[in-house]
C-alpha cells in the first residue's frame, strides 16, 4: 500500500506532441482513484508514466514516498492491467494467474488457495484448466485482471480493464472490482472513458481533457459542483444541457422565452450577480426537466418546446427536444451522440408521461437546479 504523488508531470512525445501538461495529483494510501476523459486525452499516457513504461518528460513521481522516476517498471512494485493485454498462450488460466506467485517462490498450496479465491471473484473457476485460445475476449480480460490481483503490490494500475466485456458482465465486474479494492485496500488508479464507471467505482475521480487536469473530486461533488462546462457536460448521462442566455433582473432570457430565478440561485452561485445584463451559459441536467402535465412538474415554470424523438427505456423516457435557444458545446466529443435530428436538448421523463414525437409541449424546469458558467472561460460562476 502506498501514496502515489504526481508533481507537475509533463509528457511530450517524440513528434513534439504535448500529451500531458503539468499534471499534479496525489492518490492517497488505499484510495481508488478514477482517471476519466474522452478518447485521446492522455489517460493511458499518464498511467504508463506511473508504471514506468513511458518516460516522464518533466516533473516528479513518487510511490510510497520513494522517487521512482529513474526506476525500471519491475522495481516500482505496481501491478498493471492493460487496455490491450497479453496472456501466456501455452499456459492454462490457472498458470497464467499463478505465474507471478511461482516466480516469487510461493508454495503450491499457497498458489492454489489464492488462485481459487481470485477465480471465484472473477467467475473463472470453471475455466482454470483452459488455455487462452479457448476463452472469449471478456474471459481473457478477466484472466489479465486475475494476474494482477494475485500479487500484493503497492499500487494497482488499470487501463480500461472492462472494455471487452458485455454490458451485463461489466456492471457486475464493476461492483466486484470496487468491493475487492476496498477489501484489499491497495491504492488503485483506474482509467476509463466511461463516465458511469467513473461515478460508480471510485473514491475520487480525476477528469482529464487534452492532457490537462480539469477537476479531482468525489463523484457527488463532480456531479453537483462541476468546475467548468466541460466537466458539467462530461459527467452525467445523458449530458447536461448547456445554453446561451442573458441575465436580466431575476430572469434568464433566451430568444423565445425566459426562466425566473429564485434567490437560492444567487446564493449557490455568488458570481452570478456580476452578470446582470450580460450574456452567460446556463446548464440544466436532463432529470431537472419535467413533463409539466405530470404532478412532478406541475409547480415549476415552463418553456415551450417540440418533441423530436423519444427513447423508451421502460423505467423512464429519454426525450429529445427542440428548444428555441442556442446550445453550447461542452467540448466533450462524445456528448453530441445524445442529440438526434434537430433536437438541442435532452430530458428524462417519468415512464408515465404520454408525450409523443412531434408534439409541442410545455417543458417544466426546476430553476433551483440550474448551473451557470462564464460565457468565455466556461468556468462555473461559484
Ligand atoms: N507514442 C506516441 N507518439 C506520439 N503521440 C502519441 C503516442 N502515444 C499516444 N500519443 C498521442 O497522445 C494522446 C494521448 O494518448 P493516450 O493513449 O494517452 O489517450 P487515452 O486518453 O488513453 O485515449 P483512449 O481513451 O482512446 O485510450 C493522443 O492524442 C495520442 O495520439
Ligand atoms: Mg487509453
């Protein structure tokens, strides 16, 4: 177990590409930290630098109080699960998992006990005699996890270890890994681009964009108090809706309508009052938009919208809407997938809603749940 400290770490690849810029981050002893961000933001690069597989261009890195910048990967006492992993093809699942224990001189009895414990967690018990070629992609990925887990390293580094699993197994494994990590108490850095994984698994989440750390916080704090429009748009699914507006009096004005604000909005965002008469960005999460014909939405102010399409999820409806407003891009390349056709907003309605595609409806909005951002810097107006 160990504290991992990154201090002003930079990575410039040979082609002078700046993949990581001044990354400072402390991962506490026993903590489960998630590193999340869109594809290409530098997550694997950061993890590989911690593992020693990628040279650090500048900055310092310590594991358990020891400066490891000049240490070879094998001397860093870490176990890593890669995005693309390689198993020993001629060995059984059992031997693949037990390999490092054998090298460490553990007895057969110790190896058997430990491998069976791990195999149980990873649901590999019935496959221990198989060779990697006889496994599915998801099963191979779990063997790769098992190989890291049998060791008792100072830190686990995991790079999208669940990416090859089907949706159901992924949800199950997510919970298993999180509870196993707590049980073992080994400092863990876990990379994913999946924000649901980020929100559900870790103690804290670090959000990276273009090699720059945006925010490190608990999942709850990231969700409720994003520092900027990027984090606001990236964390949460479907994404937060972001629009251009103008603050006048106690109202946010948009081209076709306005939304009244309460005192609480100014209390939660003290920076807001400085924007009187000015343009700003406001954000609202899909779950803070309601069907005004249902009791849940009856008491909120409404705005006119057109329903463009509906995704029936059984437990709720994801409703794509056209609002007479200018949508702001959060800078998250994955966020655009949330919108379809000419829609520019997404709402989550209760399953009992009877809205239909093509309808003009009144959309209820909870004004106490609005987020506000600076129109140029995109920083939250806190
Ligand atoms: N060896 C290399 N030489 C030059 N550029 C590289 C090299 N490896 C990665 N990059 C660039 O550095 C950036 C970060 O890459 P990295 O693999 O860390 O991204 P990532 O966040 O892990 O993405 P993904 O979610 O797709 O795995 C990318 O723009 C990539 O093209
Ligand atoms: Mg990667």
